[in-house]
C-alpha cells in the first residue's frame, strides 16, 4: 500500500495555488492496441504537465477532474479516464500534492464508494473534491455532497492512518450558496473551489455572506479557492456555456475584442487578475476571515499555453495585497 503524507491540508491557510489540468478523454475498449495507446497517452500527458509546470515553485497541487455528461434521465456518460493516475503521476514529477474530484451523485451503492476510497488511497491520494449531480430535478442513486463528506471521512478513519482533506465545489451564482457552503463545511469540507470567475461581484458577495454564516454558527470557515481560466475563442465560449459558467457581456466583449487569439489570451489573464485584485481588496477592507487560494484551470487542449501563462502571473501576485495586485495589473497592461 502506498504511504503518502499530504501537505495540502497544512497549506489551506497559506493561500494554496492549484493547477487543474484536463483529463484524458477516452475509454477502455478491451482492444489491447487501443488500451496500450491510452497508457502511452497518459504517460505523455504526465511528462507534458511535469515539464510545463516544473518552474513554478509556488505551485502547491495539481488537480484532475472527472468529466461526466448526463442524459435527459440523469444517467451518466463518463468522458474521462485515469484521472487519479494522471493527477498522482504529475504530482510525483513535480513533488507536490495530488487532488482528484469525484462525481458522487452517480455512485450506485455504498460498496462502490468503499471500493473507490480504497483505490484512491492505494494511489497515494488523500485530497478529494466531491461533486454533485448536474441538476436538482433528477433522483440520483449516490449520496449528496454533504453525505459523501461524512461517509468518506468515516471510511478513511477506519481504513487508513493518514488524514483526508475534503473539498467541494462552490457556485457563486447559485441561490443561498453561502448557506450551502456552511452546511458542507459542518459536514467536513475543508476547502471549496469556485466555478470559473470572470467578474468579482458574485464572488465578493459569496465570500462576504459565507464569512457571516460561519461567524453566526461559530464554525471555522473552509478555504475558498477562486478559479480562473483563459478564454481565447468562440470554441472556449461554447465550452463555458456547456459547463453553465456565467461570462458577463462586459468581460466577454473585452476578452474577445477583434477575435485575436493572442490578444484574447492576454486580455483574459488581465481580466482575471483584475477580478482577483478586487476580491482581495474587499477581503482586506471588510476584515473577512475566510482563507483563500487560487485554482488555475485548463479548459481545452489548445489553450494549455495560455493556462500556463495565467499560472505564471498568478504565482507572482497570489501573496500580494489588493493594491499591489492592482499595481501589477497596471504594469502588465502598460497603463
């Protein structure tokens, strides 16, 4: 059994910086040649990520999501493979922590959840992000996110000596999201990753309300990782629409002005840095005690270089205060 002591839990109060990479989009077929090709692609992807991210000493963890589509009945179609092996393998190259997410809504029964926990631990992964179903209109077989938090912590304590670190997803535009986050925190969530942000208003409202909810309940707030990712083209916009990510018209028009890929990438980074500076300035002004961090997401294979560039810039500003981040943006834009 793999013995691996995660440091990510200890970094949650110190502005963790995470990079989320796209998984392999494939499936095993039983055909040996095809499945061998998948493993080759997996190894190539680990090396690609390791090479591209190796210079960022401020990077604390790499995450790989599980991609699941649902039909009209809520039945899943899995569009990713070997997410845990990609996350763990890349993290080993970089000597940092591995994160992996799991869509718990589609777990068929308790035994399957036990098996997944055992397998995940065997790969040396103890930082988990639990994700719910796509809609409240379906009756899913699996546990809710809060239930998964409780079950996973109990299983981990039963099977393993190491500590587990549990994260959940936060959707700033969702009604009563701060209250949902409070309940999930009480159920064991130690961090949240937000949906991709392109404007600061909803994020500021969310973290302010979550701070109040935790104060009233006497609960230590979980760390909130604000997620940013580059957008360069209409294809990226279509993906955001599919993921139900809100991109305000003002930000969209600014980023995609003249449809220049290189300039759109730069403006996307500038927009994200501005949003972050506004969030940090508000946290400082209001004395919000919620710990924060940054999650940089790679949306598509083609915008990987832009994602790395965004990571480079955020690694420079993540430890700055709000005014210093704003000054950095001015210098970056030449204003």
